[in-house]
């Protein structure tokens, strides 16, 4: 496997080419990756990603509390509450 940066494509673009042993080449190009400005993640996608990332670190109820605080962060009187909620 060889990975190489292609300076001709933009940050939110992806191009992958796989060369198979039988000589075939499989290619995939994505114009705007999920999570880019042009193709933002939905709230559901963000929550799912957060839960997957937190799964090995926090119990589910604690991860949910931290996520809820993130959604309402502008309402927090003390940002330390988020740090406390996310502390394992």
C-alpha cells in the first residue's frame, strides 16, 4: 500500500485508486467529503460520531451528558461543567 498526497485536489476532496493483482484498477472520487463546509454532517451524524469516539472512554450515560452540554454550551455559566462531565 502506498499513500500519497495529491496537491491538485482540495482539502474536502478524496480520490482513491486500488490496483488489484489481476490488473484491474478501482477508483473512487468524492467531490466534498462528509463534514466539509459544502457537505456538513447532520446533528444525528455528529452525535453518532461523538458516541463512537467516547465509547471506549466514557460510560454511555456520561457521554450523553457531555454531548448534551456541548449542544447547549452557550447556556453554560461555567465551561468547567463540560470538563467535569467528560472526565473519566
